[in-house]
C-alpha cells in the first residue's frame, strides 16, 4: 500500500469514527491498515484508545489478538482470542 493511499484511507476512517463513535467497522478498517503495514505496536496503541468498542466487538478483539501474536506475545493473544469467542460464540 503506497504511503499516500494508506494515509488518505486512515484519515477518512478516523473522520468516520469521529462522526459515529459507536461503529466498530471504522476501527476495524483502521486496524487493517496497521496490520497490512506490519505496524503492530502502533495498531495496539491506536486500538487501545477505544476501550468501549474493544470490549463489545468480537472482530476488534480478534484483531487485538492477531496484533499481539505478531509480536510474539502469546499470552495476550490468547486472552484477546478468548474475549473474541466470548463476544461471538459462533465465530461469525
């Protein structure tokens, strides 16, 4: 992903999140940018600033787990994976 295109996308997703703070989809898209760019620590930092959405979205909890896994922090990854399953027991 070219630098300018991901920056534009991030700006739009962040604007959307400001307009609809209860919509986890925008945060999922932001997290995907961090994952694609392999910026796991920045992704964790960014997502951690949205605790209410993290505790209600199975998809975000799963992304947190994936980011921790990429960093080799397996205990944290496991905890977030279990949280994702708790939020969505059918893994939809």
